[in-house]
């Protein structure tokens, strides 16, 4: 029998978003202060979308992308 990809449950999405927000909180304030005003705004937008956005799947995906970007920035900064 062929199996189809399962859509994640709303609870699983919320759990994943909470985990990602914890990862975002792991970045210290000094790292945030070193970002440009535009990146600080992007941080705020990603965080607010994750907390209150209506499209939870999109919010999770955007937060994942932003965290990946931050990790790249952190590595580049040394």
C-alpha cells in the first residue's frame, strides 16, 4: 500500500515553534546589538510571526530560515 506524507499536527508545529524560539533566545544580547537595524527588525518580525502569526506552518518555516541565517552570521563573525 502506498503511503502519503503526513501533515504535521498543530500540536507538533507548536512544539517545534517553541523549540525554535528557545534557540532564538540562546543568542545573547550582544550578538543582537551587533546586527544592523534592518536585521534587528527582521529578528523582531520572525519572532512575532512565530508567536502570533495565523499561518503556523509558514511561521515555523520563516523562523527556521532566520535561525539558519543567524547561525551563518555568527560563524562569519567568528
